């Protein structure tokens, strides 16, 4: 009984400690002052896990979920957590973004040397639609904190310029499609199929599940579909990426102005394991194809 009481008392003391301001003696290996000063945000330190975490609630745009106004406390808060790893610091975070903020925020992360590892939704029936972009990195506290600050500042600047979330990407899509297949097949070095003035290609990749080989027909593929006209086209598609290919492909697509709209997995038992990135781009069909070709070249053959 005495041991049980002591354990309960210790647990209670830890719970209280987690809500107290951190001191230098509490956080070996983490420069909390540098993180707070660089990000401009106060955080909380977990002595138990040796993790320092900052957070930033999204209060600038009202969000409804299931016809109910969602308080930031219910999951509408960006955060970044820092912990020492060997001679560096590791950062992981989740960033609340609206549809029109996703790609500016992603660009800001890449500019600061951070990784983007997932992009997905948390809610249904949300107005405006809310997405969550996961970021990460290794380095010094100041480097990583600058990266986080860069992402948050880019979002704030974009929202200041556009107080209301936008409803579409720039540029219109013609109602009738007339995409020329030959230039796209020449640029990509791939044959595709045409239908009603649209054009689509697919590149299969290989994996295995439960000891059975799987590939293109089972959904392990990279594809692109073009519609509109040669001068005013839209392209959407999906990239099947191994983990080491993800960051180079994402950076290539963004450098070419193609919008990333989702990053997630499709399977759980595949070996090797693939991640999938969905995208949407507008512009001249040949220019879009050139960017996709550059991204394809980042993949292992």
C-alpha cells in the first residue's frame, strides 16, 4: 500500500511539473530559450520524455465542423516538438492549414530545410476545409525553430493578404478538352491513352504483400491525367514514392509550380513500403509534363 501511494504521489508530482515553466536544469540537451526566442512562442517541457513543445492555435479563421463552431482546443492548433538526438535536435510537428495555405506553407518549410512528411484531413463536413501538414527536421534548436517560424509566418502573411480562404487555384479550366498526346508522350517518354480530348499515363512500380508480388494493376503506380487545352491545361495524378524519394519529388513538384493536395499511404503490409502524393497543376500542358518528368527522374528505377 505504501509503495502504491508513493507511485501515485510521484505521478501527481510529474503531472504538476509538466505544467510548470522549464528551467535549464530540467532540460538537458535542449536550448528552450533559443526555441522560444526564435519562434516567438512559449512552450511546455516534458521532463519525463525530455521534449519541449510549442503550439499555436488557429484563431484567425472561424471553422465549423458538423455545423458546430470548432474551438482551437478541439484540434485546431499547430504544434512543433523538439528533443535531443545524439549531437543534434529532432523536430516533429503538425501544422493547421487551409486549402490555399498548403503550398505556400510547404514552400516555406522546404526553404528552411525542413521535411514535409504527410498532408491530410482530420475532419468531415468542415467549413472551410482544414488540412494538416506534418513537418520534421534534424539540426540545431535555432535552425529548426527558424524553420517552424518561417512556416507560421508564411501562413500568417498569406492569410493577411487573403482574409477569407480562397475557393480555387488561379486560372480557369476550359469546359472542352483537346489535349495533344504526342508532345506529352515525347516529353515523358511514355505512351498513354486518350479519351474525350483528355490524356492519361500510368507507370507501374513493384512491391509485395503477404508474399505475393503486386504492381500497376493493384494500384502501385504513378499516374498523370491531363485535361483542358494545350495552352490552358490542368493535370492531376498520384506519385507512388519510396521514403527516400519523397522529399526530392515534393520539392521538384513545388519548384515547378504544381500543387500538392495529399500525402499519405495506401497500404500497410507492402514491402517495400510506398507513400502516395496527390497533386493538381494548371498551365501549359508541355510545361506541366516537363515538371512531372523531372519528378519521375527522382524515382529509383
